């Protein structure tokens, strides 16, 4: 079974975080890493003010529906360190972003260890973060809108990755 990690970097919406955790649980992801200013549920030794951590946890729970307790996740502030550590563990890092030259998701043959990174809902992933990635993937669009919601885009890419044959590809 493919080893898949999702990095959710600097998302604003607690509801998107909860939905990503639920999607990750449903697809059997190895880990979700919440980086930057992405909100995260309460955790042991949480140093946030009690009312803030409880408010964020409650909002995330509305869409996670318990996946925050069943899906392995962690919070790491620095996304660049997260990427470097995952690369050292043998993961290919694939950003999901609309850029020139990005590989369409349906054309991508994922390796056995892959970490997807998704970013800010409006601005996308910062160029400094994209520069650390091994591959940039895009979901082809056919309608009048320019992008999918971060959760829907993640679900499509992760589903593709989970159910396609493994082929080593950098």
C-alpha cells in the first residue's frame, strides 16, 4: 500500500482542515501535517490559550466528525523543515498548484512514498515552497471557474494516488 502524507500549509479555514482530516482518514493516509498558520485541534502540551484551542478544535470537529482523533496528524510551524525531513525519509514531494508546466494529475504515476502539499486557499503555495518540491501537479479545469476548493482538489489528487499502480517516478 502506498505511503501518503498530506501537508496542509497556511490554510485559514477550520472547516477545510476538518474536511481534509476526514478525507485523509477515509483514504488511509499515513499522516497529515498542518504547517504555517493552519489551525489545528488541541494536542497534548498545547501552549495556545485555552479558549482559542477549544474554539479551533470545535470548529475543526464540525467537518472532521471525529477524524481529528482517528487520523494521525501533527502541527509543525516550518513547512520547509517539514519538506526536508520528509525528503530525508524518502518521500517525493508533490505540490498541488496551478503553474506553467505542471503535470496533470491524471497523467501522474505516483511513487510508493509521496507527500502532497496544498496551500493557501486564495494565493496558492508560495514560490519559495514550490521551489522545494520535486513535482508540481495540476487538476485540469473544464468550467468557467479557475480552481477547485482546496479540499476537493486534495480529495481528487489523493484518490488518484491511492488507487493508481505504484511506479517509481521522481
